[in-house]
């Protein structure tokens, strides 16, 4: 069982706190509503720009074909979606889904401002209850969003359901840092990131949650097991930046 599940369907982790599962969606929506205006700026500052490399590498590994139908879950401000749209060349179809309306509206605006307007659909919905038919997508991506779902296993089951046979799942997420950098990384995470959230976004509390959510997310090996247990036939992962981030690629 992954860390993100407390042990029954009634409780879940919100950062380090145990809360009722029914309350988590609202709390997550509140966090991302608060951080939305400065989200992209904070990502650049917190990661020293590395998040751009992590996302580009992960989408390249998906090898998306131009005529594909792709779903980007927890699409947020559209960073991954724009990279996917580049590979679709206005030939395929792209769906962006996010729990938080404010984030998705920023993502839609970013897509339009970057010239991506054809065959693109937007949905506000929960990753555990995808509003799509079975076997609908050639590829499903989720970047830095899986740790925020209420129940990871439920979300993975939904990802499996909506993917076509042979379809690909790509999960990009923070993971277990290499022991040689773990202490420094943890110090930075708990001391610098909340401070940056306070100074730049005027929201220390939300960034404290985001740091805690990283700590509670399953490590690389556990997440691979969770993905395979949800029905995927194969799953591999690639560590980046000393394991601070990992990319899992699985096939239905």
C-alpha cells in the first residue's frame, strides 16, 4: 500500500495530517486556487529552472505520434500540454483535465497564447473519476499531480480504464532523493520552499503542504508496484536530478 493511502477509504493524508477523504478534494482545490497566479514563477524559482528539463525529457520519452489522442491529467497551467501539442502537430486530439478551475483557465490561456487552438478540450474533474469512455486514449500523462489525489490506486485504475490497449501512461513526480543529497534536499524543501512561498506568493501554508505531500508520496519502487498492480503490463522508471524526480512509463 502506498503512503498516500492511510489504510481505509475514510481517511487520507493531506501533507502530514490525516483527514477525512471526503474533505481532501476541497482542500486540494483551495491550495491550487491560492497558488495559481504565481505557480509558474514559483516552479522556475524552486527548481532553478530544472522543471523545464524534467518535463521536456518525459514527453520525449512518450514518443507521441501526430495522430494520437492524448489526455493530460492535472494539467494545471499547461506546461506538459504545450509540449504534447508540439508533438501532435495539430493532427491529433489533446484533452486537458484539472481539478482546479483557476489553474485550468490559466492553462487554456497559455495554450491559446502559444497558438494551440485546434482539437483541444478542457475539463474540470477529479482524476479518480475521469469523464471519458473506456479505451479512449493512446497516451495519458500526469506531471506533479499524482501525489495530490485522494487515493492513488483509484486514480491509477481510472488511468488504466481510459487508455487503449497498448496505450502509454507517463507519470512525472517527485520521488526519493539519492542518499548523497537527501539531507541537503530535505533542508532546502522544509526551510527554503515555504519561505519562498511566503515571500513570492504570499502563501507559506500552501507551499508547506506541497513539501509535505512530496515526503508522503510513494518512492520509485513502490509507485512502480502500484502501477503494475493496477493492471499495466510493464512499467519502467527513470530517475532525474539524483532521484529528486522520477518518470514512470507504463503500458496497458
